[in-house]
């Protein structure tokens, strides 16, 4: 006689570990406090490089399996050498990545099968603000649009996943609600 058990993996998400994490945080809410960090170093011109490795979470100092580095630059039309995407393009990536990651987790928890998730994120920015040519124009994006193409279970369930991911997205929250930012300078 054989026993069949449902795989804890759904859409590449280990649901058993996800539920165990939720239970652990419910039992000890203090482990929910995390601090993520990045260091950045100027390379040349508008080219710079960020490194991400260590972070604090679950009551302890932790590190990613491997250090990640990300270059940023401006295109030549904006006086850069076009060595990498612009910082505002990384912001679009962060938004898409956060929503997509959340969507995958929520789908796994709800038992919704995903076969494909794609998104396009567009941001409109007017350089008059950044260049100091107008005090009437903001420095950042004037508008951001996200378009998802999802395949899998019932279309209504898929739309619900996107909405729930939006409600729980840290990056979406920071962009739409703002967050205090302090700057310290050592010279």
C-alpha cells in the first residue's frame, strides 16, 4: 500500500517552509524585524556600483549565499557612459520584482497554478526637475504603469493574485506612501 502526499512545492515556492515561517512570526513577532543594506561606490562620471551581501533578520546577522553587485550609470544622451541601467530604471525593476515575488507566494498559498507571469513597467519622468530647470516639475517619476500578462488558473483568480500582491508589496508601499530618508555626510 502506498501513501500519496501533496508536494510542498507549488509554482517553485516551498509552501511548507512558507507556512512554517508564517507560524514562527505569529509566535514571535520580534523576528519579523529586518534591515537590508547596500553599499555604493562611485566608479567614474555617473557610473557607480552597489554591493549587497549582509542583512539583519530573524533576530540575527545574516548574509546572502553570494554577494551581488549592481552597476548603475546614465546613457550617453544624459552625459553618462551607458555602462548599466539608470537608478530610476532599477526602481522599475524593484517594483516589478517585488510584485512578481509576492504574486508567486500568494498563488502558492492559495493553491493557484501559474504557468507564466510577465510584466512591463513604464515610468514617465520629466528631466526639467532633475536638471534644476524648473521648480514646477518634480525630480522623480510623474507616473508609473504596470501591465501583467498571466497564464494559469482561472483569470479572476489570477487578477486577485495581482491585487493581493499589490496590497502586500513593500516596494509598492514605499513608492505610494513614501518613507522617511535621512542622509549623513562625512567629509
